[in-house]
C-alpha cells in the first residue's frame, strides 16, 4: 500500500470499487509500470476484469499506446503521463488529483486540455469522496451511452 505523501497524491486500486461497480462499463488498464499484482487484486476484490494488453509497451511505445487510447470512450487517471497523453489526443479524460493545479486557472478544466475534466481532492476530503463523484458521473455517462 501507499503511505505518506504518495497516499495523499494518488489512489490505490482498492479504492476504485465504486467505479468498478458501474454497470455496462469495460475497463482497460493503461498503467505503464508493472501492475499485474494490482490487476489480480482488483479482479479478486471486485470481480472486475481490467483488460490488459501486455504486448503494448506503454512505457516506451507512445504510438501504440495512443492507438489503444483512441479506441476508448473515456480515460480516468491520476495526473500521470496517461492523463497527459489522453488529453493531448483529445480524448475525454477525467483526472483525479490532490489539491489545486495552477494550470486550471481556478476552474475544473485546463485551457489547453479542453477534453480533460479535473476531479480535485481538497485537503479535508478523503479519496472516497472523489471516487464516489466519479462513479456517479460514470453512471450517468454509461446510461446515456446505454
């Protein structure tokens, strides 16, 4: 598990239960480091399959990663290379982050990433509040696409 500052900045996959519970959604792993144990843990904990494409080198092959991302309807990510690339590709992207980001200029969006929506955890909120907001929004989107 994560401790200290990293736990404040990023969620753990075990906190994503409400998001994974949204019906009618298929999940694709875009994490670019070794995460097999986390994917297995999510499968056993939540009964969700996170589709994983080990043949795509998401660390070094940005073209292949971009092609995979372009096949998705939405990317939900921490403020990592994943959200930066998704937003640069013009994909709908929901970024969950901690604290204010100067680049959003006090709004929920950054002007140069118009397809990115920011879900920000304030100092007095737990990640579960943000995850619940995202799960609710994902429910609405999934129903609309139904």
